[in-house]
């Protein structure tokens, strides 16, 4: 992923887990809105955002990794990587010279969560003027979502629900052929021209549907665990998920993937003026 166009301070990406959806009552205070001052019922998505820690620091030069310093050896990491016995400290970072960019590999801290035990690990970029100072200050410490994300818009990157093997009607939306068609009604009418003498990739055929990487841009953050204690009565027993044990966010709209699916939250790549102007006051969440 290209982190250069994304603006922000601190971590430019954060690991979250999809909890489920609900219906929220909001008050529309958007300027020049069609429903000024009225109460609206909108769909919302809950995302659990446990703390993350820095596993290693990568130094780049001309787009290539020139050095990597491992700074953590927590026992939870044994489930996913080979843990070093003696991790480096912040002084080891000063020994690396001649680099033009720094990125970190972070992992989610799942001690309090009930969803899974194996942490998710990912490389994210760092924003701000002094990236090295940010890394030194956060080695061995929990990093929360609010430490790096200050706005009310996020981009959500993740995988959609997997559907398995599906036909061309489901995959590409081709129409059902007439009832007197030969050799099937739910397939394409032709596999292509005589030449080139092969079936080209543009012909709609059956295959994998779902489990695709998708990005939802500019989702509005309506609230978090710090601002919603009195606005939601029941935060437990989400279907196929269970109870929320750590911090969480409430986003306007839907998020790709099933419950428990990990997603990557990033600062908005291209914040739209419409979403920036939208002002929705969260009143209550119904489940």
C-alpha cells in the first residue's frame, strides 16, 4: 500500500474487528440539509479497536528495505512469528543511517478480547515530521485509536464475505436467456469470437465470488466507547461475535466482511466535501 498520499500524525493505519450492525437514531444538523433538525434512523456498524503495539521498525531507502529492527518479543507473538530472545531498544534505532522513510509493523493486543487469540500483524506508515521520535516514544506501549486519528472520517480496507464457487449470473449479472435456449439458460450465449483461438478473460464464466479486497472511503465516525455510555443500553451479545471487551467505534453505514473479520482503518485518502460537512448527532442506538 502507498502511504505517501495519506496525511496525518502518528500511525496512518489501525487494526479493527467488525462486531455487527445496528440501527441508530441521529439528529441531522447538516447545513442546507433536506432534513434539518429532524430525527433520522440510519444503519451503523460497530468496530472493536483493541490497542496495538509496535513489533518492528523498518527503514526504507529508495523504496527498498535497508534495515529492520525488532523491538518486541511478547509471548502472544509466538502464535504468528518467530520471536527473538533479546529485542532491541530505542537506542538501537539511532545506529541506522542513510534512510528516507520509516514504517512500523504493528500487532493487535488481544488479551482482553474473546474473539481470537492469534494477533493480526501488518505494516503501516507513520505521519508527521519526526517519525523516529514517535517510534521511540511508543516502543513497548499500547497505542490507542484516538492517539493517531483525530478526525471523524476513516477509510476501511478489508475482505468481503466469501461466497465460494458461483455462476456467471451471480458473478457478472448477466441476464437469464429465453426458455428455448440450447445448452443452458444461465450461461453466456457465446464464449467469444473464432479468433483469437482461445477463450479470453472478458467472457463471463463461473468461478470465485466474494473474498475480494475492497475499500470503503470516507465513513463517518458517529461515536466511540468514550461518548456512547448513555446512548446504548446493551453492548453485549452481538450475533456471531459476543461481547465487546475493549474500545469500539460506531460508523455510519456498512463495512465489508462478516463478524470477527479484521479490517484496516486508515486516515481518509481523499476526504469528500459532502462527508466532511455532514453533521449527525447520535441520540440512541437500537438493537
